[in-house]
C-alpha cells in the first residue's frame, strides 16, 4: 500500500540552498524513494514572484513522489501540519553590520518562525536549522516553540562531517564511502572541532584507524582541522557565494539518517541539545556524534577524549555560551 505523504517545510526556497534542496526532496533523497511528500515553501514578501517561479518549476518537473505544493509568504500557513521543517531562511551579515545586529535580526526571525511552528506544525515535527548562526538560531527556536519536544530541534553540522570525510578520502586516496566515524564537536563555525580519533577506513584487510593510515599526526592535528573549519569560507572565496549544493545534500543526509536510522556501526554528527554528555553545558545546541534509530537520535557515549581534544571541545562550547548570551541580550 502507498505510504501517506509527509509534509516537508523549506523556508526561503528562492535562496540558493532552498532552490537546490527542493528537487532533492521531491526525488526522494531526503525520505526515501517510496515516500511521497507535500512540499511547503515559505519565502519573504519581496521574493513572492521568485517563489511562484519555483512552484511552477516543480510542476514542470513532474516528480512522481511530489503529491502537493504549498507556496506562501505567510509563516502560519506554511507551517500547517508540517512533519519536517528545514529552516534555511535567515538574515545575512551585510557590510558595516556588527555581530550583534545580525544576531538581533535572526533572533527575531527565529522567534517568529518558532511561534508559527509551535501553533501549526504536527506534534512530532522534526526541525533542522541550517541558517547561520545555526546552533544559536536553533536554540532560539527551541525557546519559543516549547511544545515541540527538545529532541526534535537540531541544527546542521552534517556538512562539516561530510567535509571531514572528504578530506580524509582525498588525503589517503580511498573512496569517501569507506571512511566513517569522524566527529564534528560544537558550533557550526570556525571553532568547531573535527575529530578523527575514532574514525576508521574499510580496507581489504579489515577496518583500519584513520590515524594509522594517514600516518601524519601533524597534518591531522593542524592543517586538516583548519581546512574543515575554514571550508565554508574557502567556498565563498571561490564561488563568491556560500556553499549550496553540498549544504542541501548534507541537510538531506541529516534528515534521512534521523528518520530512517544510521547504519549499524556508523555514527554521524548532528547539532542537538546537550544533556551534559562529555561535560558540555546542558541546554546548548552542540554538535555531537549520534546514532539514530526509529526516528530518535542518541549521543554516542563513552568515547575517550584526550587532552588535545578536551581543550577543543571546551573552546567551541565557550563560543556557544557567548553566542547564547548575545542572543538572549537581543531578546530584552
Ligand atoms: P541565500 O542568501 O541564497 O538565501 C537566504 C534567504 O534568506 C534569502 O533568499 C532571503 O530572502 C532570506 N531572508 C532574508 N531576510 C529574511 C527574513 N527577514 N526572514 C526570512 N528569510 C529572510 O542564502 P543561502 O546560501 O541559501 O544560505 C542560507 C543560510 O544557510 C545562510 O544563513 C547561510 O549562512 C547558511 N548556511 C549554513 C550551512 C550549514 O552547514 N549550517 C551551510 C551553508 C549555508
Ligand atoms: C558553510 O559552512 O558553507 C557556511 O556556513 C558558510 C557561511 O558563512 O554561509
């Protein structure tokens, strides 16, 4: 029997990531090749015409899995009954703007969108915040959508996770699909800590530790970390625009693994609310290694954290504590 359609909200589909992700969702890259979807697309009033253009293209593409489209500039209408919400819209930093000005704009956007989700989304709605500052936007959303379970509010660090897999695969010339269990700890920012201490590569003679195969701790402890931390900036420099196809694809990976489960023996990185694991302040939205089963994520427990890693986990936590304080000061 055909499955009931799942309602997926994407905010600002006329933006770069929005435009890249909607065909992926409509083709089943997010929820599987047998899962029909109804796309809810929200944009801001000045983008109404472009939004209608995207709606027209979705009709023209004749996607078999796409069972309906809601295209609107009204947040309440956009959020009605949604099961999954991918929050891409946000206010970009413009010339002359202070960090606090950008934070203040995003705090008010996420406060308003949280209220619309709180009132209209399905009870079990799963939320993924992509727009920067992603962890702190998710934190504000959590505060103003108290009836959405806190376990359902997450932010995107899967792009950083995938970037780390990609760098290892390039360095030792193995397929990216054979590398697993890197970890992104902390903030989706340049303080994030890409950790390879538990990562492995599948080889013809069994699983090998990434450190053993790379055989260059110097590179792993410096250049590799900086490369992953700065990859977003490098893409902006090269494209004059921020990453879009990789961000959209990673957002699909994030939701797919969350809803359909992670393969046995494999973990992924997700920005989730901290329960105090690994000594991280409870309540922050912090990126941890997680496994997913039956639509629920769990933080991987018991990993050994050495002194080098401890300092890095703490530094990115500190940045999130400061961002939280800044965001809360914008609420007053
Ligand atoms: P974009 O500029 O193409 O689109 C952003 C959209 O936000 C614009 O279309 C604009 O209409 C909309 N917007 C502006 N003001 C708004 C408001 N007041 N309310 C709602 N929406 C508003 O940007 P993009 O390249 O699609 O990136 C979207 C966001 O994702 C950015 O914040 C970017 O920094 C972030 N990003 C995050 C990751 C990640 O891994 N977490 C990766 C890449 C990009
Ligand atoms: C990325 O990681 O590509 C983006 O978050 C960069 C940015 O600042 O938009």
